[in-house]
C-alpha cells in the first residue's frame, strides 16, 4: 500500500509539473489550422489584406473589411485556435450589421510572426488599435469585440484605453472567462491551478475599468467556458452594461442562436450611440 501511495504521489507530481511547464500550449492553439482556408471574397465581401507592425517589431496578418455606409468599426479579437480565415461566418454577420471590421491573427497564429504570450497579445491589440487610429478612425466609433480568449484581449485593451482617456465607443465580450487561474481551477479541480498559473488574463478584475458601454454574450449551453463565468464578468462590469443570453455550443452559439444573436448586438449598438445611418 505504501508503495502504491508513493507511485500515486509521483504520478500526481508529474502531472502538476507538466501542467506548469506546458500551460501556454494548453491555452494557445495556433497549430489547429495555420494555413488560410478561404478569404472574405469567398463570402462576397470586399477586403484588403494588411500587415500590422507591433511595438516589438513583429508583422501580423490582418484583414480590413470596409462597410459602404458604416455605423462604426469593429476590432475583432478571435479565440485561441485557428486563424482569421475560420471566422468568415462572423465577418458576414458584422457586415450585415453595418460595421467595418479589422480582424487580426495574434503573433504565432496563421501567417503572423512570433510566438503567442500574454504580453504579446496585448501588444498585438495595441498595434491593431494604432492602425485604426492612423486611418483617422474616431475612438468613440470603434467597437472592441472579443470571443473567448479574445474577450480577455479586448478587456485589457479597453481598460488601457480608458485609463489613457481614449475609450472605445463600445465593448462586446463573447464567452468570456473570469481569469485563466479561475477557469483552470474550475475545469481541473484536482490541480492547484491558482498556484501553477503563469498566465492571468484577468477579465473579472479589469472589466470595471472600461469606460464604455459593455455587452457580455454567453450561451447557457457553453461546454468549454461555463455560463457562470460570463455572469461573473457581467456582474463585475460598470454601467452601462447588458447581458445577452444565447444557446448553442462554445464555438457555434453565434450561429445556433441566429437571429437573436445579431438582433441583440444591433440593439446594443443602437443604445451605445452607434445606430445605423
């Protein structure tokens, strides 16, 4: 029995060590589809391929999709797997909502240079914002949109811009988590995740710093990030804020709940001062 207990302890220690050593590979999944599978043109959307340059000198792959008579511009931060070409369905939805869109691949994703990191995704977000500002986009007409991991990236940028006195016009967080340690502890209760985590992505702790209307979207059926995580983020946010509850899976809710999904975003944009022209 003693030998068995020692073996169990050694095995558990090995699992803990692996979790600590490879946590970036558990969160960032750029290898799940590096090559582009299509372009917006395949969905009938006009676009320009652009290159963003980060403050540490990396080149990021991005698409700019202008709307004919835009009500605003949406800066799109995607989730932790795949690349921008896997988000065409969302780009069609936002086009129908009358938004111009800038969508980018983080460092290490798709055709972008570098390797992903928490500091790196923050730099990538700033590079995208600066590209829009160089086009003379008005900060108050830019909507930050983040899905899953992208919700954490959007939160960090929104909080930083608000602190600098140039908040965006609105922020939409879809399927957000409270923080990496909090979500990890919920998903892996048998591991001391809060002690192991080197990544933070503190959404719940920073969302109140955003000085812009906020919409949280979350599915009650989300099988990856529980609905309670989105509820907690919404509760922590300041006013004005709204919660749009949808159905469907983590990666398909925005399609499973169409048209309620688009109608909810449309109404939120109206209330945030971004009505259709």
